[in-house]
C-alpha cells in the first residue's frame, strides 16, 4: 500500500502532463482518424507506457516547445495511446489503450500515418515509426519528412498541396 501511495501522485502528474503540454492530443483512434479524414491531415501517434522513463521527459521538456506546437497542430492530427500491457496496465482496458497492431516494445515511439492508417515508409508498405527521446527540432524534421512522404504517396487522394517549411 505504501508503494501505491508514493506512485499515485507520480501517475497523476504524468497523466495531467499530457494535457498540460498544450498540444491537443486525442486519445481515441477512431475519433482521430475521423478528424484526420475531415481535415485531410496525416496523424502523428505518440505511443507511451507507464514504465517509460523518457515519456514524461518528452511531455515536460519537448512538447511545450512553441515551434513544435505550431508545426504539429498545423500539419497533423495528434493522437496519444498507451501501450502498457499486462501488469504494467492499471486497468484491463482503458480508453487510450493502443490496439494490438500498435503495441511496441520501446517507448516513447511516434508513428506517422495517413487518416486511414496508410503507411508512409518503404513506398507505403511499412509504418513510419521513430523510437526514443527526440528534441523539438528533431521531431519537426521527422514531421516534415512524414508530410513529404504522405503527400507523395497519398496527396492526390486527399487533395493536398502543402509547403512543409513551417
């Protein structure tokens, strides 16, 4: 019981941190896909887990960056899902639980994909996934690359023509 008393404030702070980072993260895959279709934007999926050391650091140190916030909110629908499973998971199933196809062994992880989960890597045959802690300018570079790939592979389908400089 003492262990939970010490862990509970940390878990609460971490959960609040997702929203405090001032990025409009959605927590439901179907809702994010629907919005991405409507806005003709790709999705950036932030995969996190409860045991991840760097996930809270990303939330506290990287996500508040104003340039990153402008770039991500302008160009992507933002989705965050929890990949904690088994004993790492607080409940059997939570609203933000990642579907099995997105469970990864290493977090944090970012998946860049189209509104219908279109794949952006290897000419559309694999998901574009980056793992680990990234600084804001590095995430922006990855985001620009994802936008280029998305527009090259699916831009016509979604009627997109974009400048990836911002």
